[in-house]
């Protein structure tokens, strides 16, 4: 049997791949199916919706908690990224999660680790340009987590829409025997997409952030009215700056599945409008579509 | 049940991942273990030794046959690479193989495939320099084959020693639940390492090729006598050219596990002597060690 610690929330936690596999093997021996929801902790209702979705599809749900250093650039917020394992465990337990996998960095990247998974195509734009080392870091850790847990279903949020397409791509291309599910974005009352990084915002910044989703709603409506893609993108950038954002990395209308470019004329067919913008030192992303 | 063609040799062959998985699942349901020996066909006694080794460790042995285009550079011999599926199947059957997995290029690389597995460190020298696109191609196809078949054990020949270390590395780093086994080099009567590319050699070239292993034997003996690594490497390069090789890509003494550099002074500890050299348009590799 795996070595299970009990956190105050009574959610079992394992810290090694061997213990994770032992628990999954025990479930499989009982004929149970397994879901996985990878997280970096600092959990909010968006993460819990992933756990609940996984529960509707599988008998047992594992949540992983690992703040993955390789998907942060040196100047990004790896050190500052919020960490509260006990609080996260209590939230996961409340959402019906069955097991927390919370490995240390040495367990995930032992000395000598030197393999990277890279995805071209869907990473060639947007966050792939703004954060060049980000998606190789994501693709590698997700490949590892999927192989470590070997779930039937893995659930990822659509808030990180480009990441979701990267993960769908690598799972197909590397023949991982898992179903990748996307889960809808969970939003605050004013429509702001829930994000662990929202915790960085002060009151004034939080008010500005609340405008982000409204500008995308209006941008999507303009695309539906056959306004040219390039005009909508330029309009949304200007609106974000007017709203108080300090810098806009991108606003782009793309095909949902392969994130191909639309426009410059009116968008044809399914469209996703994706954006990233900064308020002070905080970078927010959001997206919206069919 | 999978869709099994029978070749004239009566060896069942599957051509899709779905059929491969169906057969492996059927075996697993009977409690049988599974071994995999990936090949590019043009089989010789070296490959058959891998099948036999896999049989000593597992109940059922799958051989894959796929000439992987992504591990050949444009100027290399992908088109000319020898192909004889019926002959290969007969040899595999004679060695006790249970199933041939022989997919087409479209099955392995469907439209849109855009994921690559890269390994640094062990690929930073020798064939990783001489053939820059080679190991990413190997690492990606092997990751795919291991995920497609999900064997308990996979066997690779030590003739491609650097490749073996790349595969050990990616299997560990990506947490593939498989044991990677190396199999000793099988040699002709004069000591030439068996290789599908030996078929390219004419009689005169074949005689020159037979000197390759003897020079490595003597090089290794010199390393054992505490001759400086850099002197042994330079001596071996000169000997190969004297023997009639037209060009030497490298002769290098390395640590076996991580292929780290030894020398320039006498070699300390376990040592592998690896070399690549050309006769006419044919490139041969060999290695020897503790």
C-alpha cells in the first residue's frame, strides 16, 4: 500500500511517483477509473470545477499540486507564486477529490533530467511568443504527470486555452492513452476569469481587471457583426489601455483547434478571441469564443 | 479482437495503433507480460538476439518495423534503406516473435503532428553532432512506440550505444513505466558489428570494415594500459584512415552511462570507446567497453 499522509482536511496526500502509482494500481485492481486534474495550487473555484468535472467522468480523482519551475522564465513570479498546501487540500476535499499528489522538485526533476517535450504549430503565437520557455516547460511536466498517474481522463481549464491545445496536441502526438477534457472558464461576479494571479491585484487594479472580459465580449460581438479581425484586435488593444491596463501582450482572433490566424478581414467559422495584458506587475490572460 | 493479417511466415501483423493495443490488452487480460523490440527492418542476427532476449523476460514479444523518416537527414539514406517485410517477418517468426507491428507513415505521423521529444546531455557529442536531427527523431518515435505498445520491457541493441543512453534517459525523464534493456552487439566472424547498412558494402569495402572492431579492441587495450585518452583517440582515427576508411566522424572514449568526456589523460573508471567512420557512401558505427 502507498504511504499516505493525512492532511488536516483528511485528504490523503502522496509525495512520490511510486506511492501515486501504488494507489492508482489499487484502484484499477478494483475496476475503478481514474481522473487527473493537474494544478499549481493557489486553488480557486476554477480548479474545483475541474475536480467536479473529473468526478462526473471517473470513479476516483487525483489532483496534483506542483509549482513547476521550468514553465516560469527567470524574471517571472516562480518564487512569489502563492503557496498554501493545507488550504488547497481542504478545498480539494470539499470538491470530492480523492487523492492529492504533491511531489517536491527533486521527485519531478532528479539530477540528470535532460528531456524536453516541445510542440510547434499551436505554440507559434501569443503566449508562445510572449513566454518562449513556457510551453516546453508545460508540455514536459504534463507529459510526466500523465505518465506518472496514467489516468483515463485528464481535465484542464479553458482559461489557459492555448495551453489546452498544446496538451491535446502532445497527448495525440505522443500516443498517450488518455482523454484530454477542457473545462469552461469560471468567472467572478463581474466576469473576471478566476486566476491564482488575481490575488496580486490591489483594489484599484482589481477594478481595472474587471473590464478585461467585457472588452472581449464586445470584441467577439464585433467579430460576429463581420467587423474585420484586424480592426477588432486593434480596437480591443486600445480599449484595454484606456481601461487602465499598462501593457497588452496580444489580442488575437484565432481558429479554436489549431490556433491558426484569422483575418485580416471578417472572421469565417469558429473563432476564439484570446488576450494577455498587464496591470502593474501582474499579467492576466482571458479568452472567449464559440 | 484486432484485425490480424497473416504473412506467409504465419506471423500475425497489425498496422494500426488501435489493433496493436487490442492485442496487447487481450494478452494483459490473460495475465501475460509484453516485450517490445523496435526495429527499422532489414533484420539480421543482431535484431533477432533482441527478440530472444525479450522472450527470456516476457511472455509475448512484439517487434515493430518502421523506417522512421524523421531520424534521417535529407541527404541520408531514408529512400535507399533496405526494406523486405516478408523476409523480416519470417526471421522474426523463427526467433519466437509473437506479433509484428508494421504501421505506415500516416499512422505514425498523422497530419498536424507537431510534438518532438529532445534529450540534451547525452546527445551533445558524437552522433548528436554528426547527425543533428537524428536523436530528436529517435527520441520522438521511441516515445510514441513505447506509449503505443505499453510493454513491460523494451530491448535495444548496444550497437547504437548513444541511442540506448538517449532512450534510457527519456524513459526515466518522462516517467515511462517500462524497463529499458540493452543487448550486447552481435558480430560477424571477423568481428564486424552486424548492421543493416553492411549490405551497402562491396567485397573490398567489406574487408576494410572488418578492421573497424580490431582497431577499437586495440584502442581499448591501450586505454587499459593507461595511454592518454587523447592519444588513443588520435591513434584510432589514424588507424581507421590507414585501414581504408575514407572519413572518420569521431573516435571517443566516454563514461558509459552519461557519455561524459574522459581524458585527455589516462581514463579513470568505466570506459566506452565509440566510433563512427565512412567507407564510400556508407557510414558505420561501433563501440566497445567494460
